[in-house]
């Protein structure tokens, strides 16, 4: 909380690092100037970048087998906001929180908005949950929610999403993200066409209740919890449904929700081209939907995605205004540390993409010079812009070295007495 990590504390640690940063920053500035890149302009753009953190991400996740509670985990939305505040205080690029309902619902949602405001935080998209049953739920989502063959179950799932919109309005959000775990585990279990028809019918009811200034983000997932078929299984089905629903519906890209070796950056380009890119859930993966820290496995892929995003900005692509959010599960690390490093990793990819020589790249592409086109991207990716990220944090009042600053404060140790270990999980993954 603020009394544990505040401006005075951050400044005291920064004071021992600023001389080294100034030397690194000046040296980088000289190198970039040879490429006609202004280090000051790059720093300003880095400072303007932001990515939302998920409320569930500050809790310890788990696997299908077990969950190991961490020290001083947040037990409710107010404590989640406190932890999200620490992240933004140190990295200065996470001013928004994306809540998940009903986990984050309280009787007084105005109090939630007020508590966030005291930390200078706002709310990004709200997320609905129809992939698990809640206590005393009358109709089960075991065999689907928005696509369930039982009409009463579909109505329950629809109503939950409508409730999410109302809760979102109370905290100042203007986006609802809908992901469903609906699918099948056996051939013949489900009629593929019928399931998608029921999905569209349900989503049209939700879409019709959207306020005029709201958006609906559709999220797809290749597999899990269903392992034979998933109703919204890939970006193709996703974007077709978004087109069917209307102009306020967009396709969300979660980096872990694709088949192995899929060209995600091309998918991003296609969604931009047809004005249907909602935004991102940033994470990384090795095998499937692993929800690993962003950039921890394949940072070059993350850079290539941002190359498409920066290219869209460069071209002033029509309707281009994506939302950025982290979506991760932290099983063996401190969630605050992982979210900080992930936010900085995503920011790094953005700044690297800004350094791509767009004019040179276009010429190499037009000349079919594959090697030099690739080298143009590699030159930007291989440039160490750590000093730019550090300076952008320093100028904004954040920490030059967020992890060192956080660890030196002993944040969790100081909260341990007030937040005893809990078996409950704010991520909804395995209670034990």
C-alpha cells in the first residue's frame, strides 16, 4: 500500500541509480541519433504507452491439480486494487484494472470505483464468467452457457452478461469481454452448427443491451476446458461472429489461444484491415494456453505483433484503437513481480517497433528483398532500449528498477498479518 511504497521511498532508491542511468541514456541517445531517432521522442512515447492489469492476475493461480497459496494474497477487489496500485506506482504504465465478475462484485460498486480513484486507477473492460457454476446456481453451465441446449441455462448466462454491463457502468468501464468455455469432449456430443446458432442468438440479446458508447469484445480459445471441440475456437469464427453482431463487436486476441506455430502477427494485420481488432490479452506460452509472463518465451513474436500495430498507427489505419491488457496465471512467482516485468516487456516491444525504419522496410518489401526486410526488423529488435524504459519511469515518478524497489520494501511480509493465507483463489483455478 501507499505507506509501504510511496514517492519518497522510490526516490531514495532512484537516487543511487540515476547517475548510471544518465550515462546509459546519453550513450543510447548518441547511438540512436546515427539512425535519425530521437531518444527524447522515444521516451515520451514510451511514457504514453499503457497496458491494463487483470484483477485476477494479482492472486496466485494454479493448475488442474493444485494451487499453492502465496503470502499476503488479496482476498477481495479492494485488496486487489491495492496490489494493482503498487504495480502502477512502480512502473507507471498500468493505470487501468480489468475486473472479472462475479468474483469482483460487491454490494457497493461505487465504493470500488472510489477506492480505485484514490489510487489514481480506472477500469478497463469487464469480464463475464459463465465457465463455472456459482454457489446455489439454479442451472448448471457444465454442458455450456450461451450455447447450452437448455433455454433456461442460456437465459441465465445472458442475464449474467447483462449484469456485468450494469456493474461495469457503475465503475466507469465501457467494454465487456465475453469468453465462454462451451464445447464438447466427444465426437457427436454436440451439433456444431446448432451450438454456434445458439451462441449468436444469445450474443445478439447481450449486444442489443450495450450502451451506445460501449464495445463488446469476443474472445476465442482453441481448446480447454472442452478438448474435442470449442464453439468459438479460432480467430476466423471469432471475427465472423463479430461481423454478424455489428459495429460495436470486435475480436480479441489472446496470445495463448492459438494453435501451435500460428502466425499471430498476420491475424492481427487481418483484424486491423477489416476494422475488427478489439485488442489483446498479453501472455506467453510454450505448449498451449500456458498464461506465462509476457515475453518470457518468445519476445520476438511479441515484437512482430507490435510491428503490425505500429505500422497501423503509421498508416493512420481507420478505426484503429486497440485495448491492451495482461492476462496471466502466476503459479511459482510473486504475481506483482510478474505483472510488472510483463508490463515492461510489452512496453519494450512497443518501443522497439517504433524504431523500425518504415520507409526502408517498404522499399525492401517492394523490391522483394527478403533478407534486408528481415534485417530491418532485426535491427530494431536487437537494440537495447532499457535506458529509455528506465528514464520514462523515472520521469513519471516510478522506479528505475521496479523489482529491486519492490523487494527492498518487503511488501508482502508487512501485509502478512493483515492478509492470512487463503485457500480461495481469485483466479477461479482449482481450490484445495
